[in-house]
């Protein structure tokens, strides 16, 4: 269950294909390149437990770097290619990366980073170079393609939002096992979704997200083939399903929405009958959207509920969902516990905090407080989501963790945006919330108490949105701003954000679109 084994058995088989260009990387080529990158890491002094950071778009180089770190006993942190320089700087420092790899397409942010990040890092750039960076390709090509002598199992260290408004790294202890040992997660995924060496997996999402990254690596562990889109386009996705005869895929609900909004004559001209398993997650799918997808593609739509933290895993098939509409399934990894405010389990049908027991262990890097807050006295762990189980044990989500906003499948932690907006001289108080969006599930809105009420209006709204976009990635910035004379705060200073949010969500049974 490793790429070196597939390179021995099926050297010419495509490990992955870049969908737009059709460029193929075989298992032998991936094996050779990952060995060269591993040799480079060792030549730079990296040893087991060290970290590397990737700030890349979807590129053919992504997997060779991850596989090199995996076989070198390293942590690899994949950073959103949409972040600003200050956001990237924080993550690279927090994960203690010793090597930072980016591409010429990110040169504007990369140039800023050379003056922010410590010069003790090795800075590598793909496709071309700017001042402060070395050529990734030249450094790799100078390395031998033999396996390093001290291979050991590395893993990803990906970032999820934290209590301070800054993202927090989800860190798991490195395992003292061989690099080719089959993981329980691999066996679970392969068994549930029927993945085999014959699977052709279409990957339409950014590789820096946990699920696309891990599922693609799992596909390669099985010796199957991934088809990697450089960015999502609804019609192109359908074309690639037909062209490559893709049998499996993974989506977020926003992608379903965009495909369904295409003219019917566009949708029906593509043959999607090869698709046997279309997985979706990251955000709950609106019931009408999921029904339309099942009507269109057949009962191949499968949903799961899990987090970057890897503490549990629920899943539900199309057939089950049609009789339990809105559910995210039953647990296959971990045991579900729905807990009330008093810390005790509550009856079926009543909403409470969702905990997993007997699931994977994790910690939030450099945040022992958040790690402790995620744990129950009985050892269970939570992502902070709220939901309930029905009498059959199916889980339904009803609210977001700590008012997390999930827009188009991407997590946005509102405090980071609030912390910036409150520094604007014309803002006295602010709350950032997610409001319903037909296209994206939720969108970011700022509710602002201006310093002068007479300033409230379109001009100040535009000024505040532009202010955010200068410091934060666009997805974290409010799309709209509303103004109020006073935000609902307790005399102790606590903001009653629920009261604000409820104005926009109304009397819905669920606070999730």
C-alpha cells in the first residue's frame, strides 16, 4: 500500500493526470521524484519530526512533495493558496517549517514573505524564481532518485480555525510504523466507498484542503488513478467525468449548486454514467439540492461528517438518506455521544454538543486551552458542532461550532475578521456572522456599530470591505455590511451573537442551510 510498490508492479500506470492539460505522471515517475525530494530534504538537514510548508495552487508537483515528506518522517503543512502574506507567515512560523515551497504564480505574496519569514528557512519556488528563492526544480534534479536510507512515516499537519481567531494546526503524533503499513483510515475509506486499484478518481477541489489531499493520497496508496482539476468549473467537471470515465469523485455542495444551475441542455449533453461514487462533505447539502443530484446521477451520492481533527467519521448513502433526509449518517469511526450543557448525555431527538468516543487522538498545536476545551471528562472529543440522533442512531447537524462560517465548503472563523474591523477608526463595535446564501450555503456579513451614526451607509460599507481585503483573503471578508446603533452586549462585555444571527436565520429548525 505505497507508491514504491505500485512503481514496482505497474510502473507505467498513471498515478495522476492533470485534467486540463492531460499531462500524466506515472507511478514510476512519482516514485523517482518523491525519492529525489526526500533526498533534498535530508541534504537540507531535515530529520524525523521536522516540518515543511507548501503554499501552492493545484500543480503536478504537489504530490511528489507530500510523498517525499511522508517517507521522510516529516510533517507537511499545506496552506491555502488564497491567503495573504501575514496569514501565511503565521502558519509557517507556527508549524516551525524549515522549508517553504511556493510557485511563481504566488510571487506577489511570496515577495512579501521574504521580508516577514526568518531567513533560516530554505525558500524554494516552482516554474521560475524571484529574489530570495531558489529553483525547486534545479535543486530536485540534482538529487539521486534512490530511496533515503532512514525512511520513516510522516504525516500531514493541517490547519483549522482556533479560539484566538488564528488558525490552529491539528497535530498527531508520528507513528513508529513502516511507510507502507496500511492505515485504518485507508481500509475504512476503501471499504465504504469501494475504492480499488481500478478506481478513476476526479478531484475538483483545492489540494490544500484536508479531504481532497487525503483522499488523493489514499487513491495512490491503492494504486488507482486521480484526475486533478486545477480549479473547479461546473461544465469542465462534467466533461472530465465523461472524458476520463471517472468512477469516483468528491465535492462540496456549492459545486452541486453550480452544476445544477447550468442550462439543462448543457448538463444533459455529458455522459456521467461512469460515476459510481460521488462523495460530498465540508458543509451540509441543502435537501432540495441533494434530491436533484440523486435524480440526475442516480443513488451514487454519499455524504460524510468528519473534521480535519480525525476524531470520528459518519457516513450515509443515497438510499439511507432518502429515508433520513438531512442526516449526515451513522458513525463508522468513533462512537457518538450527544451531550447537554451539564456534560451529561441527553435522549435521542434532543440537540446537544456532538462528541466522538473511541476515535482518533489529536491536539491543537501550541493551543493547550483549545485542546482541553475539545475534550470531555470521559475522554470523548468534539469539533464543537451541535446536533441530535434519531432513534435509529442517525446524526443530524443543527448548528455550527462557535459560530464558524462555512462558505462554499471553506471554514471562516469570524473573530479574525472582527479583530481587524474593530481597528478601523470609524468602527465602535462589530460582529461577523454567516448568513444564508443560496449559492454558498453561508456568506460572510459584518454587523457594525459605527463611531458616528451619520456615517452609516453605502460609502462606509464599501470602505470597510476594502479595508478587510487589504489584510485578509477575500473569502474571509464580508460581502455586505449592515449598521446598527448598538450591538447586544451584556454589561460584562459578552456579545450575544446568537441574537444577531437569529435576525438573519429566522425561525429555521436548523441554522445550517
